[in-house]
C-alpha cells in the first residue's frame, strides 16, 4: 500500500508495473487472506492496526480482480485506464511543440514496434500499452531467470524504457500543472 501510494505520486509507469506485479503475486497466493497476511503484511515493522489496513487494501485488489473476472490473468481496468490516459498524452506530445524531444525519443522506437507487437501477440492494443506489456514481460523473464528471452529483446527494451520514462515524467508534470501542453500553440 505505501509502495503503491509513493509510486503513484512519483512515477505513474512504475506504479502501473508495480500493480501488475502485485496482481500476479496475489494470484500466485491464490487470493488467500492467510497467505497474503503472512507473506506481505506480517513481515512489516508496523503497528498491528496498520497491518489490518494493509490486509484490507490487498483484499480490495483481490476483490477487484474477481469482480472484473481476472482471477487467472489480465490487468485491472484501473491500470488500463491510466495507460489510456498516458496514450492520450502520447498522441498530444506527437503533435504539440512541447513534445519535440519526446517525438525524437519515440521515433527511435517506432521501427521496432511491429516486431514487438509480433512478440507480444496483441494486435489490438495501443503503442503505449504495447510498451508496458513488453517492459512487464522482460521483468517477468528476469524474475523467472529466463535471461535468454530477456536478452533477445534487450535492444528493443533500450528503446522502450526511455520512451515510457519520458512519457511518465511528462504525465506527472501535466498532472501537477507544471507544464501546459497548449503553450506555444
């Protein structure tokens, strides 16, 4: 809970990837409140009352996964909506003067997108979601120790990471009112 709150404030991309990892972790624990408590809550050095709040937060995510029919796979609508918001920002940055540096960063990645789309096997998703899925896949490969697969798309990831990092930074600035997308238009 505290990690999610911090990541949400500081970096929307890390927040999304953290929640995706948490979804898979909760599935691996078979949504068991006992397992969630013993593995994710009990080890924390916090007050017992706060531990109860943490358990409730994790169980709220479990309930959302169940409600959305994503007990086996898939990602919460919340994160997919955030990616949609980020994609809308991507589209604006591709057109507005303030997005000049972002366009150059994305331009380096653009030729790799068809190959990446083929690897991810998701034709019906926007480029921003494709990038998130690729980042998450590589993260899972590394967690599982499948360095061969992670290495196979390393060059592409070196292009994806800067795009998502810059998009996330711009998203945060827009969200905090630090930049005006329509300035100089």
